[in-house]
């Protein structure tokens, strides 16, 4: 991305309004006062970002740490959030969710923030990423601009496409297609858009374009611009003929005779296209999308999110549609929180993306059978992400675009307000397809509804959905609860780590990754003090295999604690940060590092607390093994050896109640 593109993406941090990010700000009671002449300083002279041969693989670690050291997190956050001092830290109303009591805390010692309400947390880079809704590299550049640090990149070791070049190609290609639509060649495309009631405003706002009915229009344009065929291919704009070499004569345009809808990322940068054919008799697909490229991943892109995200943040709810024209129609009608996927089913990545802005979604898909099935599938995905899900539908034969055109915005608003829970939507859909008055029909419907409910990781949400399922299906809630419990248990068993094999890497547990066993979380909180208490770390190393830790973030934290104890350094130095920490890891680290101690730092209290956790985790492992063995014996498939092993397990579990006896058992179990 060029520097001008970056600056436009973050225009509200302009040169004239550039805040000072120097350490030493006095932000008590929300004050913006700074000592001396640091209240406002003239912006440092901008230098253009330099790219070696236009390529970037990684920013040097020294530069990242230099930027971090120049950014006091209290001051950075205090520029947009009124902070109040609370002892050694600061607190405020969280900028990422609505609340009345402050749960957002900033720790200047650790240079971390964490909200105990919505669980957003991390370092200064993470705050800018969340606040500005940008990726790590953009946040880094923003802070580099503010601190006057010149970004330098390590030598690139891999041969890969130059992203800055691809961004430029995509942006200029969008302009090329747009100009063609407005020119003489675009008459047929303009006629099609007119038939869909998409006028000048829609064309202008969404940069709609036209790809001419030619094999080399884009190739010739690229040649005049100096773009090689290989670069256009990397951008997903052209295809190479089978077995051909890389010159332009062996390539041809991917998009031909199509209305072109540019696809933008969250920052409004064009990353791909979706082309709708103008020839319905054409045997090719009605819609052709850019393939996955260095910029475009359809499972992580939502159409119009860059336009909708601020409205979603304000309402905390997103409208989810199926297609681009549905989204455009919604925006034109004033429903500016509408987004859509890119010719694919909704994925976990889509749900995580929405969850950054919203607490809930309203699904409004086409009213045909395929659209209703897609609604149920998408509802499961969004439920798994911990979102509140509602679903609605327009009358038969309609989609959001046609419905709004025929009936107006007020009628569509009524459709949105009539949205019901996904359980009610699914149950009513099944009632139209199944005869739920028969026992077999009712059983099939109940199973399908429970499969949907089981996606929710929240027990309160599941309880509410069960109430609705009981009412819709006309069966006792207690019966559904029993079946749901069995269903969740089966899912959990399939996803739980194999406790009988210490060498196996544990899998993901059921539900969201935020669901961590309390014992594992408490262990990590104790290990924050690893450098000061190496004996505590040795306890964990000698008595607890990492394979017994179910959560991957906890495993990483324990490994970092071992490294911190070995190097006698603060654990933060050994933890992943910045671009190496994903969203879930950043929030987890902030929560652990900012949680109050679970035990006093004296008289062996920490050691005893860690011993209790180790004993508990071993007991849980042996209990699971014992339960499996008992099940096998009850089924008549056990042996005499199994009977002996069951007695031994019972003895070991009892011994694991005390460290004196339990440590002996653990050492025996850990022998190779």
C-alpha cells in the first residue's frame, strides 16, 4: 500500500491534528494536560516508506520494538478515551462495547490494556488495530508516522507478489472498469443496471464498472500502464493459457462482458472483483469472482464492510444478505449495516470478522428453499462465534433487492423488526417441509433444531433457544434438554484431547476458543511471576506434560514461562506479540497479565497453589480414563487386565488428593 493510500485510510489522524504520543502524559480524571511544551508539537517531516524492489516480507524486530518503546499506551489510548487513574493503573468506559460501569483498564507498567467486560485486550498495536479496524502492519505504520520512526524491512527471502503493487493494480483496474461503464462501450451494462434500478448514485458510490467483451482489454490497459502479465495474473485479473509461458500473448482477461463490482477490504482498498454476466445465455457462471490471491481471500472478505462497519459499530448489529445487489439496495434505502459474503458459504472467519463490530446479526436471505437452507447454515456459524442471531425472510419469490424496490424501505424495516430467533425460523421452516404431527416427523425436526442450538457455546443462550424450541415443536423442554445434553456431550467427546496419550497434541475443545478450563487459566496467572519463582516453574515442568493442557494459548504461555525462568527475564519478553499474536491470543495474554494474583507471593503459597492445579489436572485425566474403562467393562468387552487397571486408577485418583502421595503417582505415570 502506498503512503498516500495509508494516510487516506486513516484520515482523521491528519498532519494538522496529529497527537503527541510522548510518555509522561497526565491523564488523571480524563485530563489531556501534558507537561512542558508537549501539549502540541509540530509534526515531524514525513518520509516516504521505502520498499526494496517494491517488496516487503517482514518489518525488522528492532523497528517494531523502537516504535513500541516510543508509544506510551496510556497516552495513545488517552487521545481517544477519557482515562481516570485507579491506583497504579487507569480505567475508563470501554470504547469497544456499551457499558455504564468502567471495565476497561490500562496498565502503564505492562503497557497493556484489557476490558473485563468484552475481553478486548493487548498492547498498543492491538489497541490501534481494534480502534481503527486495521491490520497489524497498518497499525504499525500509523504509530510509526506518529513517532517519527522510519520503517525498515528485512530482506525478503521468499519470491512472492508485491502487495503494494497489487493494491495499486486493483485500484486502477477498478477505475478502468468504471470509466468503461460510463463510456460508449458500457451501454449494455448501463441498460442492465437501469433494469435493476441502480442509478448514478449506486454506480458512483459502489464504483460499479464494466469489463468489455474482449479477451485482452485489461491486458492492453495493463501493458500501457507498465504492468507485466505476471503481475495482472497475481492480481487475479488475467488467466494464463494452459502450458503457456508468462508473456502477455499467452494470457487473457478473466472478466469479459460483465458488470463489475469492486470488492474492498475493511480499509476500503480494492482487493478483487465480482463480475455479473450480461449474456444470460452464456454457459459460464452468472457470477465470476477473483480467485484467492495475496490480497483476496473470499472466506475472509465481506462485501461493503468498509462502508458498513461504522454503522454496525453504532447499532451493534449487522444485516447479512446473500448478494452484492441486495447489499447495495439496502445501503441505498438507508440500511447501511448490510454486508454479504463473496459467492461462498459463511465461514468462521466471516463470523469472527463480524464479531469485531457487532453483538448480533439479522439474516435476510432469498426466500427460496436454497436461501432458507443457507440461512440455517449461516445461523449455526454465527451462533458458534457467540453472536446473537435473528433471521427473517421476504415473501416467496422475492429477495431483499426486489422487495425494497417494490415495497419501499419502511416495509423492509418491518421485515427486519419481525426477525425471529434461528430456532423459531428453523422450526417453522421444518414444519412446512415435515409433518411434525407424526412421531417420525417430530423426531427429525427436533434433531435438526437441537443440532442448531448445540452450536451456541453460551449456556444462557442455549436455555433461551430451548424454550423457543419447546414452544415451536410442542414438546416438553425437559425432553429437549436431555437430548441436547447428549448431543453436546457427543460433540465434546469427539473434540476433547485424548487423555490416554500424553504425546498427542490436544485438539480444540468444544465451543469458542475463549472457553478455557479455569484450572489452566489460574495456572497461567500464577506463572506470570515465573522469573521471580523458578521453583514454581520447575514444578510444572517436572509434573505436568504440555499435552495435558487443552488450550493452545495456555500451552504457549507455559512455554513462555519456562523460557522466562531460564533467562531470568519478565515473561512479557518471551510472549508472542504484534503480528505473531492472533486476535484470540492477544486478548488472552492481556487478560492473564492484567488479572490480579491468585495467591500471595510468600511462604510457598504460589508453590502450593500450583501443586493443587497439577493434582487436579491429573485427577481429571485419570477420571476420564477410568470412565472409559468402566464403560468398556459394563459393555462386556473388558479383560482381567482391565479390572486390575480399574483398581489401580481408583487408588491413584485417591492418592492425587495430596501432593505427598500424588507427586509419587505422577512421577510413576510420567516414566517412559
